[in-house]
C-alpha cells in the first residue's frame, strides 16, 4: 500500500519540479542561480537532518499516550523509533499543506517573454 498509494502522492506534492517552476517564475535572470543554489542547499540539509534523526530514533521504542485513540494508529500501544519518525514526517507534510494550500496564488516576477 505505501509503495503504490503513498509514494505517488508524496512525489506529486513534494516533487522538486514544483519548486523548479516556482523558482523560475519568481526570480529574475540576475538572481535565479543564487535561488537555485539556496534550494539545492536546503534540500541537502533537510535530507541530512532526516538521516540523523532516523539514526537517533532507530534504537528507541516509544509508548504511546493513553489519551491517543488506539484505532487511529492500528491498535498499537508502542511504536518503534522509525515508525515515530515516519509518523512525525507525515504530520509535518500535512501541516505544510494546511499552511500552503490556502495561500496558493499565481504570481510572476518576470514577464514570460523575458525568461
């Protein structure tokens, strides 16, 4: 399910193509290279931090709070560190979508014929 159901959704929502198009539309020729460099650096930093976080969480097990409905997380009372990492990642994605979707609008800094 995760490979067929969640992976295409994640690729569509978080694909670098979206950021590439946005950077091209929202930058001028003069600062486009710098913007792409910042984008590349942020992506690499986030990947490195995710790896470190997964490695730190891997050896730990976490007891879920009693107030959390068991039916939400498949009846689990404990979760491995990697499952907690994935769960927190999905909460971060959903929080980002909740912030971004209401603020979506089409902007362009440079007219199309100049790009």
